[in-house]
């Protein structure tokens, strides 16, 4: 593990794969067969379950739970205390539960205290508002918020909201494919 920092209070399985330049902070737990990409930050009290995959450049804020069945692509932001689920019909008395895979595509951002129901896809560069409960797929570049989360608009790769012509006032990017759906 090249240039990896693991805080002395973190628990990282020797069976986990950790990419170069990754930092794992206090009280974080990374389980067996988890794969963490390069240049990731796992903040205080983060839980990464067995078999989870995080791409490179992922930033995971304090108190985030990433359960078995979740795949996170590169450059994703996971806000403080957000959580994933992995069983659509949980029961304490059923031993064999069925994992419903969840995918978070490249560059997406999920706000603080959001809950992501299992079995869905969060699209590339999408943004999920703080406190949202996401119960269905989120398209690429979509801005969603609420309980249940509903689409409020579109966001640029830089994170700013697009106007009705699919343009970003902040960086000038234009998304002509989103022009029709914003009207």
C-alpha cells in the first residue's frame, strides 16, 4: 500500500485493497474484500462493508455507511451521515437476505443525511440534496431533493444549476442534450 495513511484507531482488514494516496481516518472500518481506489478520503467513523468498491478520488465524510452491494465510481462525494441500504425487505428473523446492488456513477454528489434505497443508480454528476430519501434512479446531471426525492432541475459537472437552455452561468458549459428536458 503505497503512500496510504491509516489512522491508528481505524480497522482495515488485511484482505481489503487500498489505493495509493488514500487516507483512512479515526474510527473508520474497512471490511474484507473491500476495494478502495487511489486518493480517497474516508473520514471519521466511516463504515465500508465487505465487498464494497469505491473508485478513485472518492471523498467520504464523517459517519457514512456503505453497505455490501454498493459500488461507487470515481470522484464521488458522499456527505456527512448519509447512508445506503442494501436489503429492500429487511427482517431481523430472516437469515439470508437478498442484496439489491446500488451504483453511484462518476462525479455524483450526495448531501448530508441523505438515505439511498438499494437497487438504484445515481447518475453521473447528479446531485442529491441534503436530507433526501432517494427511492428511484437518478438521471445523469439531475438535481434531486426531498422525501421522496424528486427532480428539481439539472446540474453542471462543476456542481452549479443549469438554466433552461442547459447552460451553466458559473463555468459556461453547455449541455444541449438537456435543453429540451429543462423547458
